[in-house]
């Protein structure tokens, strides 16, 4: 059981990281293959990048949702703790707070948050310390 939980958390980390690295790189690679050796940018290449990015991000999001559900089933977390539709909650939202306090956030959710924060921090470090300025020096 512990090995399955580690596998699900590892898979969710890979999916989370690929949401902000692998999917855009794959979309740009596909766009470069569609573009070919032309000097001018074609709208076909632009639309292919947008379409491939949308499909891969949607697919990774779906996979993350599936991994989260499997992890919650494995750990015995009830479906109520996972998600409650906003229109089904009370106006005072007491029940949501009770469930949140009792169960907290799941392992996959925690990994996704950590990966998102790590991505933002990595971008900020790159932007402020390594990217250099695009402004002319003159």
C-alpha cells in the first residue's frame, strides 16, 4: 500500500511539473515541425501550438484528477472531503470547514501545490538573476 501511494504521488509530481514545462515545450516542438523551414511565421504553426498546448494541459489535468481520486480511494478519504459543489454548500459553509479541518488536503493536492510554488520560484530566480535585460545598453 505504501508503494502504491508513493507511485501515485510520484506520478502526480511528474504531471504537475509537466504542466508548466513539458506541455509548453512539446507544443512548441510540434509547432516547429508544422512550421518547417519557412522564414515567416505561419498561422497554422501558431494554431497548432495553441491546440497541442490545450490538449496536453487538459490531458494532464484530467490525469491529475484521476491520480487524486485513486490516492483518496487508497487512503480512505471520503468523496465529501474531495469536492463539494458550491451550489450544494450551505450559505454559512460550515460543513466545508468541518470536512477540511477533519481531513485536510490530500497528498496529491499537496504535491501539486509544492510543484506550482517551485515553478514560480524557479521562474523568479531565472528572471531576476539569470535572464539579463532585453533593453538596449545605449
